[in-house]
């Protein structure tokens, strides 16, 4: 009997197969010159073992039906891909050569893509309960941290860039978090009251939302163009403002820009969430003798909570990504590496900024999705 | 007792309620009826100050309703609305406990009261206490809404189209239950409805509102037999008047000695029920529970009055 072919499995196999055929790594004599691509079996000793494991994982995606088995195969394939990358770096770099670079190439990225998709697909089919999904998220973070700290990937170009600027990386990581979470906190502090206000006074809705919409359409570079002279002038004119942190460039204008971009989602979702509450429930709450603050805290906010959390999710993920542009005006964050790398045409340095940003946004997005789902269950 | 004195309210210069005065005696039900836009809901909402009057005042047991903050006033007055307005994120017990919690009752007292009310409304406490409103039928939701309004034992209960969202069968049952519970608790009840039949079934007095003014405030019998204006006459609907009249009189009033066959009818059933039973079963007379009979002739006579 011929097993039925799994359709998403075909997609994963095609992408992964292309990845196996394309170069796994690029070997460069130094970080600037063009390199030479090496495909998997030839890139490292025992490369054929990794090739077989990855091919088997992709084949499992074609024929296996049980979600747990599919998940296992995908995770095994991911492990083999990452090990092959580490192994290739160790094997290819001549001893004591600090200039040579081994960078992940198209084949590696395609295999990671195919196997990550297969993992996500298997998880979707498993429909794990909420608590298990939190555990899986934690396990995935722990696995990545384990691989990175094990030294297994230390030969890879991105990790070499990291090793060269470890202190700076930690500093920029913390300013990235300050930018993303700080602007979110400010947007909530300002946006929630505004959302509540325009919910209660319908006449203000149009003007407020239009103004925030216009703000949202200003490109970030243009916004900096406007802010740099204004804040620069303020800082130069009032020393007290400068002492409080106001400046034309640096973290202050970056924080302000992210805050402004966050206002629309926060205000609009607050309004949507509050408006979706059954008017009969608020009418009853008032009629039974709740004060206005009691109606707000006991009825409106709990019922609007899923929509408010959805706003926080949008803003958080958006700001983690947008915070990269702070690097352009000396605001710090992972953007610093991205723009340095672009200036030096050093892709490894760009990746050192981009990969943590993407991972952070991914983790924040999933964590917030799980929170939103939990709040739906609470409100149902 | 509740006394409404020269109450008026306008919205943006347009009068919604104009110079309405009426008194509802203790333990009585007053039904406010009228077409939509007649001001009946505004009048009701001025009693618990969800709408503040432009002029006039409301005296509840002799006390001016403006003597205390509006939210404290409302905690003393029950309030139930169309579509029940239950809090969807709170269990049945938490919904019913809303006002007692606002008043700071202790937990044990609240629990006893919640179970007592659920029992009163025919809902097994152990079964219903922890359900969410979405897990109830429409009729059950409505009952929980009224139980919530009665939780802190208010002397006065306001209801705005409480049965509007129910289908006719459940509505008739809910009306009968409300009537019985109101009699048992001795609550004064002011009820807004656009359904004249409902007003006649439930009201001790009916207030007919038209264009913001009180046109007639009288007993159901007077409203039916002596309408003050053509508007009141139209509202009662000429085709239904005989039936509406019959629905006002209990069978007991026409009982006389005699024997008749078949299932007896309850003494508190209305003549309308008796007429229906006579026609359906093809009988000229029905035995009344506890002795005596009621005849079709007598019913006919009562309807022609």
C-alpha cells in the first residue's frame, strides 16, 4: 500500500530539498571579500550523515500522519542543520585564522525555513492546550540559548562578530528593550485615557483618530527629520530640558517616535474594545448603583480586555521591529549593528542586529497571543 | 410609596416628559404604557436619576430623591431592563450579588441571599450558581436579571420592558411569576411596557403616556371602560377590549352553586381563561376548584358590561 502524500509536506520537501542542493555555508578569506559556497555533503567531514538525517526528516513530513512524529522529525532535522553549520565552521576555518569567515548561506536558510514551517505545522495539528504551549515556547527559548552558549556555533561569522563586541551587544540589547517596552508603557499611559475619553464623548472621535492616523502615515525618517531640529533647539534653549534628557539625536527622539507610532493602535483598540461591550451591561451597571469608576473597572475594562491586550501585542511587535531605526540617529538598540554593517557592507554584522530583533519580535508575538487567548477564556 | 410631582425633562430643548404627577401606593404595580417616544422610559429613568429631571421632584417614602448621591439612591432601588443586561464575564451568583457587594454585605450573607433568590425564581442553586450567563436560556437570563434587581431587598423595583426579548409562551409564565413574587415580597413596582395586554395583566394602575404627557392614570378596568381620550381608546384596541375586560376578573367573582362535569378550573384563573376553556372543550359550564361552577352565560354577561 502506498501511503498518502501529505500536501504541506510537499512544500516543506521542495524548499528543504532546494536547501540541500544549494550551498550550506560561504567561506570567505575575510569579512569583506566575496566567498565560495559549499553544499552540505562536502562542507564538513561526515556531512553525508547530516544530509541523510535532514532528507529523512523531510521525507517523514511527506508520509507520516501522527503530529508528534512529524514534530519529532522536524526538530531532529533542525538539530542536524544547526550541527552541520557549526561543524562546517569548525572544519573550514584554518586554526589560528581570525580573519577567515564562515557564514550561513542560502542552503542553510532554506533548510531552516522548511523545517521551521514543518515544526509550526506539526504544532498547529497537535492543538496543544494553553499551558503546554507556554512550556513549548519556554523549551524553544531554552534550546536556542543552549545551542548558542554551548560554543557549537562559535565558529560562525555572526558569532565571531558577537565575540568581538560582547559588551556592546549587551548594552544595545538593553537599550533595544528600553526603546520597545518604554515606548509601549508611554503609549499605554497616554493612549488608554484618550481611548476612554473618546469612547465617552463621541464628538471627539473623528478629530482624534484622524490626527493619529496622519501621524501613522509619516515615514519614520521624515519624523526624525522634523524632530531633530525641534528637540535640538529645545535642548539648546532650555538647559533644564537638556538635563532631563531632551536632545535632537539619541534615545530621546527615538523613544518619542516609537511612542507616536504606538498611539493609534492603543487608542483605536481601546475605543473598539469599549464600544464592543453590550450597552445593556453598562446601563444595568449604572442602574444598579455603580459609580462611573466602578462601571469602568468592574464592567468595561474586564470585557474590553482581550481587545486591549491585542493592542499591546500589535504595539509591542511593531516597536521591537521599529526600534531598529533608532540606530540611525544614535538611539542605540540592535539597529546600531544593522546600520554599522550596512555602512561596512559586512552582512554578518547586519545579521548580528537583525537576528536578535526577529527572535525578540517572534517571542513577544507568541507570548502575547497566548495571553490574549487566556484572557478570552477568562471573559467567556 | 412613590410620589412623582410635576416632573419634566427636555433633551436639547425638546420636551420628552412634561409636568407629570402620579403616585404609586406601597405594594402596588404601576404600568407605564405609550407608543415609542411617548416619554415613558424617560419618566422611569428619572425615578432612579439615570436621567436628571429638568423640573419637578420624586418623593420615595416621603424622601426627596435628590437628598442623596445618585449612585447610593440607585442601590436602594431595583432596576431590571430589556435584554437583561447581565454581566457576561460574571457567574450567575456574582451577577445577583452585584448590589449586595456594592453595599458591603459579608460573604456568608450574600451566599444565603443568592441561593434564596435562585430558589424563589425556580432555579436550583447548586445547578445554576456557577453558570455563566451565556449558559442560560433567554427565560433564565431574564429571571436572573430580575433576581439581581431584587438582591438587596429594595422596596421599589423599576423595570423597563423586562419581558420584551422573550417569546410569548415564556413571557406569559414570566409575567405570572413576577406577579406572584411581587405579591409575596410586597415590593412596589413601576414597569414600562408598550404592550397593553401586559399592562392590564400586571398593573394595579396604568399610566398612559402620549407625547411626554400623562393622559390617564387609572385602574385597568377604568382605562378599558372609560378611556379619557381617543388615544387611550385606540391604545386598548377596540377588537380586544372584551377579552381584556375578561382578563381582569377572576373566576371566583362569578362563581355560583351548581354541578358541572370535566376538569375544574382554578379560582384565580381569569374569565378569559374560563371562556377559552369553555370554547375549546365545548362546555356550557365549568366546575370551579373548591366547589361551585362558572357558566358561559355569566362570562358573556361580564364581557358585555
